[in-house]
C-alpha cells in the first residue's frame, strides 16, 4: 500500500491519511483509493471516476472532500481490464479511456459500487451514512448508485449516458443533485431536459436539484482539463458540499 504525505499549512500540519486499499468485490479483491478526514472518520462518500481512471485529479478530489470531513472511497472501476489506470485527457490516452469505458458493463460497475458502499457502511463507530459523487462516466454511475446501490444521496456532474438509462429514475428514492454545462458537446439540452422530466416523475422528485453553468463545457470541474472553469467549479463545489452536508 502507498501513503501520501501529510498536507501542511504554514502554521500547522493537517494529517490526511490516503492510500490504496483492497476491499471484497463480487469477483475477487477490488482496489480503491481511500482518503480519511483529519478527524479520522466521517460520513462515507463514494467517489466515482471519469473515464481517465483514479488519476491525480480524482485523488485530489478525494483529498478535497476528506478535508471537508468525509471518508472518501474511489474504487478502481477498470480493474478487470487494467489495474490503477491513470490517463491524460487528450490523444492516445483519451482513446484508451474510451475503450476502457466501453469494456465496463453496467452489471460489473454495479457490483463494484455495491461492494464499495458496503465497505463504507461499516464505520468504526457503527453504520455510516453514505453518499455518492461522480464526474462524467462517474456521474452516470452516481445516478446508478442512487437507483440500485443503497446510497443516501448522490451528486452527478455532467453524467454522460444518464439519458440512456432513464428507467432507473423510477427506482430512485433519495435526493440527487445534477450539475450540467451549458456548452456540453457530449450531453445535449434535450438529454438534460429528458433527465429532468424523468426525475420530476420519480419518487425522488422533491429531492432532485438541477444546476446549470452558463458558458461552461463538459469537464468544467477538472483543473487538469482545458475546459476547466474556476468560477463554475467553485460554485458547484459549494453546492455539492451543502447538499452532502445532510449526511453529517
């Protein structure tokens, strides 16, 4: 297992334990990146990767939410094809990422999500509440987690493919928050409208939130991508934290 150094401020250290761990998966050991809060434990947060793996950005997001008080677990969802994939956002890396995404079935993803949620539930002080947050492919999987994996809340950032599985909306009974970019080349306004309509008709209609970010593109939250929009990213982070604070 590998550990990251403690994060430090100018005045005092802020311990942030983070490492790869193994949990029990449906078809053997499943690796996941675990980041714990400075207090040692907090509500569980299932962090679901983009197609680029549990890369430096996703691990930084894990640290971001761990510092906010969550016990964050990011499962290695491509482990059946390659372990600990870490890819960039353009060129050959992007092509490989798309191939890996196509090689991950919904059933396989659901098995891994359920294993991760089960692990997060078992906290040292008893049963933890568990939320889910995901980006792009992970946004779609956060929607799946809300429908099928027993999380208490879910946040989906520009979840590509949600409009193709709207039948899941009828199974959702927990609050879900959606973040969409205005100029998303991967998710059309029609797709966003279809998701809104499906959620309005779902048992979770009262707990559904939709946030739209003018002038932004797909991936606006990721500071390693050209599409990064600091203002929208900060606004979305604040909204996500406020939404997930109900888990405390």
